[in-house]
C-alpha cells in the first residue's frame, strides 16, 4: 500500500476544502435538548405514564361529559321516589344508564352528573387561579429578588398582608360582589400571588450572587439577559414543582371555603360536599357525600403526582 | 441582641397596627353595611320612620356611625335637671311637619341642631308618615336625629387607645352618687365571709368591684386594674369583649354556696369577685336588690368546662406535642434509610396528606375512628369522656406529622452530603453516630424555628376539625363573626392572630440564635 501512494501527485491525494466558520465552531458532543430530556426522564417511570393518563382522562371527562349530556339538577324535583337513591335502587328505578351509577341526590339529580359538573368548575377554578398567580408571582418575585430597594418595601408588605386572615379577605369580597365563579377567582388571586412571589424571591436571592452570574455581570451582560438566560432556566424545575403544589391547593381550598359556608354559588365539588354533609351520617345516602370527596381527592393527588415528577424531571441534574 | 429584639418588637407592633387598619378598611368601608339586616328578624317587622331610626341605631351598634336622637337629647337635659317636666313635654312636641312644631320645640331643635352640627353631625328630620285618612302610621312618628360617619383615623385611634383599660375610681359617672370613691385594702376578703385571711383590694367608683383578689383557680391571684379590651362583640356574644368571649368558661353551671353582700345564702354559680358596675341596676331589678347592696351587680358565672380558647389549646397542644414526638424521629429514620421501605411508605403518606383536601381526610379519620374503634365522633361538653378528645387530636396531629416528616427528611438529606459528614465518616464514626450527633443537630435548626409558632397557634384552633367534631373551640370564632357581621369580633380576632404571628416569629428567631451560636441577627461580631 505504501509504495502505491507514491504514484499519485499531491493534487490527486488531497482535495481542498473551503474554510467554514460555522463548521469549526461545532462541538462534537451528543445533542442535548432540554425539553426532550425532561420528557425522556419523565416517561422513564411507569407510574408517571399511568398518572398522566389518569389526569388526562379526568380532565377530558370533566370537560367533555357535561357538554355532551343534558344535566338538569331539578328535573326530578317533583318525583318523590327519586330522591336519595342508592346506586342499585337508582339503576333499577331509572334504567341502566351510566349517569345513575352513583345513585341520586337530595332533589333526585344523578350524583354522577353532579360530580362531573362540579369537577369541571373546580378544575377550571384551579387552572385559572394558578395561571394568574403563577404569572404575577414569578414576575414580581424575580423583581423582588433582584432589587434591594423593592425587597425592603415588599418584605414589610409581606409581613403585614401575611397576617390578614385569608378567609376574611375572601368573605369580604364575596359580600362586596355576589359570590360567583369570577369573584372567587378574584379573591383567590388578589393576595395569592404574594406567597409565590416570596418563594421565588428567596430562590432568586440564592442564585443571584453565584459566581457565574457575577462573571456574567462583569462581562457586561444586561440584567434582563441574566434574568432570562442565566436564572430562569435554573428556576424551571422550582417553578414546575411549585405549580404542582399550587394547582391541587386551590381545589382543596375551594372545598374548605365551601364547607365553612363561604364558597361560590356554583355547584362546585366543595359545594356538593357541603350540601351533602348531612348525608354522610345517614345510612344509604353515603354515596352522595363520598363521591365528590373521592373525585376531589383523585384530581388533587394525580395533579400533585404528575406535577412533582415533572418538576423532578425538569431539573437538568437528573438528565444524566 | 437586646437592641435587635426591641426593634423587632416595635416593627411587630407597627405591622399589627397596619393589619388592624387594613381590616377596618375592609369591614367598615368596603363592605356593604346593609347586609347586617339580612338575618335580622326585627328589621322586617319595622316600618316607616321607625325602620329608618332602627337602621341608624344598628349602624351605631356595629360601629359604623355616631348617632344621637333629639328625644334622647331632651331626656338628657331633663335628667341633668336643666329643664323641668313641663318644658320637656313641650320640647318633645315636634309636630308632624316642621310648621306644626311647638315654639319650645323649635327653640330646642335649634339648640340641638347647633350643638351637633358644630361637632360635624348631619341633622335629619323625618316628617310623620301618615295614612290617607291623616292618621300617623305605626312607627311613622316624626323624628329628628343626628348622624356622623366615624372616620377611619378616629376609629383606629380610639381602638388602640381604648385597648388597655385602666380601672380607676372616676370610672363611674361623677353625677351618680355612690358615696366616697376610694380603694380599700382588706386582709379579709368579704366574699369568704370576712373571717378567712385573704387579702383583696376593693374599689368604689371603679368598674370592677374587686381589683385584686385570691381564689382557688389558676393563677390564684387575679387583678382587674388593667384589662384588655380587644373590641366588643355585637351579634356573636352580645356586649361582651372578644377576649372574654374566648376566655369565658362554657357548659353547665357549677353551683356553690354563695353568700351575697345582703347576707342571702344561696346555691349559685355567680362569681362575686367578677362583679362590675351597672348604673341603676340595683333598683331596677328585684333579684339584684335581694342580693346586692350596691350597683356592682353584673357577675360572671362559674361553668363546668374550658373556655373556647381552653378547648382549642388543650387539643392543639397535645396534637402538636404528639406531632413532634412522632414526626421528627420518623423523618430522621426516612432519611437514614433513604429509598428503603419506610421511606417509600412515609413519602406515600406525605403525598396523601398534601394532595388530598383536608376536609376529605378528616372525614375519613372520623369515619374510620367511629366505625372501627368505636370512638365518640362528636364532642359533648357536659356528658363527655376523655375519649371524645381522641379523634380531634388525631385529626390535628396526623397532618402535622406529615409536614414535620417532610421537612425533617429534607433537611437531613440536604446535610448528608456536606463535607463535615464525609469527614466524620472518613474518621471512622458509625452511621448512627453521624446521624444522631452531627447531622441531626444541624438539621434541627430550621425545625426549632417553627416550634414557638406551632405552640402558640395551637390556641387559635382549627376551623375544620372543630367544626367536624363540633368542638366548642376558638377556631370557629372568626368564621362565625364573619357570618354574623360582628365587626368588633372580626377586628379583635384578627389582631389576636397578628400579635401571635409577631410573637412567634420573634421567639423563633431568638430560639434559633440560642440553639445555634453561629446565627446572629446583629451585625456585631461578624
């Protein structure tokens, strides 16, 4: 082989390649896509797939089922035999349909329909409140963490407003306006963002003065760029984890408020539990009470589980 | 440290004041005041002008406005002897319309108007409300009254200046003749018959008759020189201070042989030491005149059970102690055997408590406790046994156990990768030794910070738990007050919460700086 090479000229052996800046900058490491890795890690666990499927099913069912079926809570109001029926009685009385599977309530309404209508309202409330609070909380929290002047003012505001009982604000607001869905959203968001902002502020404080940010600042990077490029990626997993605790907490809180008689007028899950409280101790009526409780528990547990594991997966340190 | 603590306390007081201001803005300015009539049975019975004046008097009772009527003004003049009976009768003839008023009435109406307008009141005159036949309707009599909105600043100022009440001999109105106004010190308390040795200070002209006395109830020595006045309840517990509402004993009366000042001996629950002055009560009520010799007739009764605060505190404090005793070791074990079976079960439990609505799991505990363990599920103050405390305590303790486990495990695991742990391990210490002697001490610091707060807030009671087990505790007081629009109680309870928060934060900071000398809140020595 070696002798053969000598027969060729340099032109025949080597071909010139044009110089390319882009090519020379390329690093021969495996491609890393953040979100792809997040989902790779997330779906590695079987339990996550099950939980996510359950979550999607519950949400889709809560939105699709009430919109394709007719639900009139007072349709059987005049039928005295239709009230407080157990599942088997209801199935025998009304015929074998899905909606009678959980029996009937105080005015003869199918518990199954009532629960899913309530679930839709509760889930909507949780998502809307979480969206508003998270957006405001994260943005203000970032500013709060960055500026020392804002920090001084906001800390005082936080200690003062933190002392005002939340139920007081909510009840005053629901007395000011009628206790509708949007009043509840307003009441839950008017000070709800403060806790989130405080949490984010602490996280920002922790990483604000890290060496790499100091270096970045020395090199003349603008604060905005540091916030969006250096700090925000670091915070993604924190924010997702926070969201995982926030979302179910609104459902729980709504249930709590309804139970103490300060909820909204719509028949949400909390209102259903409140209305059926007496049914809990009445033999044969338990289904009316435990169905909304169980659905509320399933929604919050699944939301929490998916959120927590998504939060874990969005931490780049788990992407190895 | 002392200077720092003082600054913290001053800041805390300021923030408590701010909270009260905010609450007052919320309840007095923003809330629609007509809602107070929604559940008022008297209101719907009232008609015409009587309804208007009733509205005003209720607004005054709830603390919205200052309100004075012309007839009260004339009565006041008569009582003080300024006018005679004849003038009074003439002055009260204000007529069905202004034109029909008597001359004397016009004269006094002018005086009334001048006096109150100079104080910023608005005078309203309602003409008689007549039927078509000219007769005055029920409650339709003509009235004149003056009203004035209470401005926020004045309200806040009077709230805080009246918060501490210092009893003095000039409390009773100077125009009332009650004999010599003095404080007497006696070594033999008359309540015990005047024979037994028991020092007491008795006042005449003061609000409380007994300003200092001893009895057999904790803390055995009691004083009434300074009393706390958090705000008067109107609907929840009429005319009683919030602090007393929370502190007064509940349940059935405890009767005892009581010898009244007149010498009457009776089985009664009255606590004579709590006698307060009610002007003119002795002559108005035959029951009082048989028992008392002066106007100090209003007493608090002995009752068999704890106060609202007492019930909440007993349940809360036991639950908190149990939570710390169980939660902390479990959290440590979970981190010690991380990813082991205990850790997995513990994590599952923590997720259950965090994710499931509290209402749902408390009902679950109630159902399980009632059905499987045959525990009483409702609280019965008078015929109850100790078993009725079990379920509320468990329902309160289980969530706090989960919370403590979660944080203890987190802090322990955070410490496990520290250099000092690696160093200890390389030095040959056993894992148990590292955990109990090194990691635990460092991980416990943030936990220690929360101890004062959890102990103090055990008092305020838990809304849901108390409601589900019908515990007569303090947890429901705020919701009850909100539902009944009892503004005084709302403000009082909120202030109570705010003060507790401030105290527990300061105590927590002091505690961690004593536990861990590295933590210093003063810049000195750094």
